[in-house]
């Protein structure tokens, strides 16, 4: 597997899922600052982080399709509540 990631695609999915950068970074297991440097092209993620992002993205796409994310219920949630709900769905997807 290659060590590259198209962050334009990552960012589109992150925004569609209504995730702030810090929440997406936490789900992937890195700091917001590290994620931001990847998005801006200042640095590149290690292979393990690329793999983790790919796994997370696959799960997010499944959630998006199976749960019609973001549903009207999700749209009215506070960000912390939305993240908790999404984390529960991610756990179920494992």
C-alpha cells in the first residue's frame, strides 16, 4: 500500500461528516496540528497513519450510506453529541 493520501478527498469526507479537524484527527489518532500539517502539505503521514485514515474513511462511507449521514437528527446535534454518536457508530462498524 502506498504512503500517499489525497487530502482533498479526506477533507471532503470530513466536512460531509460534519467533523471538525480536531475530531477527525482524534479519530485517526493524531493531534489536530499534525493533521493540519498533512492537509497543508507541510509534512506527510507515516504509512501507519495512512492505513488508519483509510480504515476510518471506509467506515465513515459505510456510516454515510447505511445511516444517511448526516440525517436531520444529526444536523441538530451539538458537535460533542454528534461526535459521540459517530464514535458509537464507528465502534459498531468494527
